[in-house]
């Protein structure tokens, strides 16, 4: 459980990207929706303090008040990030990239080559979870986009987190691969009791995979509820358009084939 109390972020230069926000996150799958620039990435980054909040407090069940030092290190270890562009090192194998998820467990900076055998077992098990064990020794830049994102998920799992923070994890994937990758991530999180906060631009994927949807407009939460409550009025508020101007669902998803891809992935 992570509790945000009045957490706000004002960037140098004065942009108030996140207005003081109080939210609690547990082991559910939360999807953040909002237009470009709404503050989704800022919220995700504030949660594990990749961006330092300008105000408010963050507490976690495991680490208490997260302010700095040891608690912050442990909090970052407990909150694994998955990025849109994977943030993998292309010249390294999938296994070595996943092993970087273990580095946070070592107080001194060891090289990837001197991590304990136990770390390798954890990394291999994580690759197996995403069905990439056979690709463990392949350079990651030789993998497809979907496979690379599965390596990104395996790296997050190797960190043995309590929460996954995923910033548009499927934005650069085709609709079918996007649905498959999200299904994989949500299935693993649910079976392991890991919470997830995922920013998305695809409303249909949000409806399918979210237990809870948080809508953000200009740094403020304007909706916080279950997917069933995400009606046209709410969507119009989140996307700041009159209801009658809302694009048909397929277009909001970014691709007319998204619905078909989703149904295939869910079979
Ligand atoms: N490092 C930064 N310095 C200054 N302003 C920033 C910085 N990062 C983001 N911003 C601004 O903060 C606001 C929120 O940005 P943020 O990246 O959180 O939005 P977002 O909802 O993730 O958008 P997108 O959907 O395009 O990824 C925007 O106005 C953006 O220009
Ligand atoms: Mg963003």
C-alpha cells in the first residue's frame, strides 16, 4: 500500500504539473488516463521520487514515510518502473538486462558479472514468466518491440516489487501486441499480488485491464472509480471535449483494429 498525501510537483520554471494530490494505491491495477501533458508521467515519477515532489508526503506500508536515505532506496526497490521505450541496454543480453533489476538488492555497486547465483536464478525465473527463457542470451536489440517490453517486465519482476509503475508500456506496440503485453503484465501482477499503476492512452485497454481508473486533467484528479463508471460524460471531462465530439471508441483507442486485436488477445 502506498499513500500520497497532498503530493504536488512544480517543475523548475514554474509548471505545476501535479496539483496537491491525495491517493492510496494497493494491490489493484490502476490505469491513469489523461491527455498529453495532463501529468500522468509526473504522478508516476513522483510516486517513486524519480521526480522530487514539491509538497506532500508519500508513505508505504513496507517503508513508512519515504523521505530519503535508506527508506527511499527501499521504496524505489519496491516500486519497479516499466517504461514506454523499455530503457534496456541493447548491446546486452536479455538476461543481463533483467539482472539489472537485482542491483538494488546490493548495497555496494557490483558489476553484473559478480551478482550472486541466486540473482541469476531469479532473473531466469522472471524471463520464464514472460516466456522468454529461450531468448535469455540474445542481445536485446535483436528482439522485437513486444519481446523487448517483455524483457522490461521481467526486469521489473526480478526486482521483486510490491508495485509496478508502468508509463505507457504499450504505446509503441501494435494493437494486438499491446493487448498481449498488458494481459501478461496484469495476469502476473494479479497472481503475485503486485499492485500496478499504468498510464495509457487507449481507453479500451483501460476498460479491459483496470480495476480502477484515475483520470487526470491539468495535474488534478477529475475521476477515480471502477471501469464501469467510465461513461461518456466522464470521458468528456477527462479528454476535455463535449460528449457529442468524443471520437468513437475505436478511434479513442488509437486504432480502428484495436477492438479486434483485443478480442483476439483475450481468447
Ligand atoms: N522535466 C520537466 N521540466 C519542466 N516541465 C515538465 C517536465 N516534465 C514534464 N513537464 C511538464 O509537466 C506537465 C505534465 O507532463 P507529463 O509528462 O507528466 O504529462 P503526461 O500526462 O505524462 O503526458 P503524455 O501523455 O504526453 O506522456 C506538462 O506541461 C509538461 O510539459
Ligand atoms: Mg507521459
